[in-house]
């Protein structure tokens, strides 16, 4: 799952600001989906 890549592209396309916590949430979600 490339959630982080899609998230970054979505934010860039819509000119959203990204903070460190959002990237950490994406990382945790990816780990969750890999384990389950």
C-alpha cells in the first residue's frame, strides 16, 4: 500500500499543508494494514 505517496500527491495537488503528525499517522496505518 502506497498510502503515504498518494497522501503526499493529494496534498500537493490541493495545496494542503502537511505536518509531521500526518505522516506518522500514514505510517501507522500502513503498518496496521500490513499486519491485518
